[in-house]
């Protein structure tokens, strides 16, 4: 089955029995369990970046208001 490679975003191959994921483009060769963790970790990291961005933006706005008053 063709799936999206979590590493290089190209086309990877998921074995029919969901045992492993292989990508010829970046030599990815992991079990399906690792693949799920890989994707979950990428999503979590993405959320963290969004969270940090929101916090830092709020802090910057508050600081700017103090300076301009
Ligand atoms: Zn790949």
C-alpha cells in the first residue's frame, strides 16, 4: 500500500500485513508501530511550535504596549 513517507514526504510502501514501512527515497525502513509513533511525534512537535508562537506573540504584544505608553 502506498503511503506518505513521514520523513521525506515522498511515497513510501506499507507492507500488506501492516508489518513495516519502507521508503526508497530516504531509505526509511521501520515497523508500522514506529511509523505511527513517528507521525504522532511530528504532530506533537507541530503543536508545540504553535503553542510557543502564541505565548511569545502575547508576551511581545504586552511588552510593546508598555513601551509605547
Ligand atoms: Zn522517505
